[in-house]
């Protein structure tokens, strides 16, 4: 039993280390306050943030903007380039280019949802026999299953609610009825964020679930590390 705990703890620590290594940090969470160090300068995004949650969030799929042969992660830079060269902005998601931002957003919602689902789903390699889950590769499938369960349980705590006027509910059907009756706009609520776009809501929901999973893994890794050393 102690050996299994040690394997699971090692996997948790590796997952946290791996999330620290993914991508450039775009947003960071310290305590209960989220803040961003991301900055765009001439089309390149840079950051001096080193927190694990921020770096994990930076690994999520993103939309970039392409004008001619120049690509940037900053919409303002893209608009400036388009004006300067009298060119059209193309929207890039998962190496696919779109003329329409709406189409690109639909693709972003799809790839982001898949990314988050895959993150919490164990994948075993037929050749090496190792199982990859939550950004970590391990030899013990039982430990991998426990980590996947931890991530999925954390994701279940995140849900989408709906707001129509001053009334909030958890049922999309009721929200649609309220909007029809009152004439007020239906809004999607994910945590403290609100949007009137259903596609944007899917992206925000996936982000919130992913954040919850990464935070749960990071939180569990601390006492697990103590269990290994004792």
C-alpha cells in the first residue's frame, strides 16, 4: 500500500513539474487572486510569470492572427498589420487558417474541449506500456487511474449556469423559456465570468475545468511528497 502511495505521489509531483514546463505563462494564480503578466510587443507574447497554474493554462489551445506571412498572438497587432498592409486578417487555430473569426472560435472551442478531456483521460502506449495522464507519464496504471479520477472529480465541481435579467438558473431549457418570456438576453455564467456567446462559453467552461484539475493535482502533490519522504 505504501509503495502504491509512493508511486501515486511521484506521479502527482511529475504532473505538477510537467505543467510547469508547458508553454509560456499567460496568467498566474497566487492565493485567491488571478493576475496576468502576459504582454504583447510587436506580435510576440512574453511573460515573466513562473507559477505552475499559469504555465499550465498557457498550454491550452489558442487563437493566433495572421496577416500575410506575419503571425501574432495579439489582436491589436494584427489589426495594425492589416491596416498597414491593407490585408485581411486570418485566424489560426491548431494550424488551421480561417477567414472568419466565428469559424475559428468554433474550432477553438472544439480543440480546447478535446484537449481538456484528453488531459484527464489515461492513454497507454502499446510499445512502452507507460500510461500518460494529466501531463505525466508513468509505469503504474493504477496510479494513473487515481490521478485521472482526481482530475475528473475536480472538473465535476465546475459547471455552467445561465442568467436572464436578474434571474440565474442551472437549466438551459428554463433559461431559454425565461428569455422568451421576459425578452431579456440569456447569458452564460462560468464562475465569475459571464458571456452572451455560447461558443465563448464552451471555451471558458473548458478553461475552468482544466484549471480546477491542475489545481487539484498541485494541491494533492504537496502532502503526497511528505508521504513519500516519511
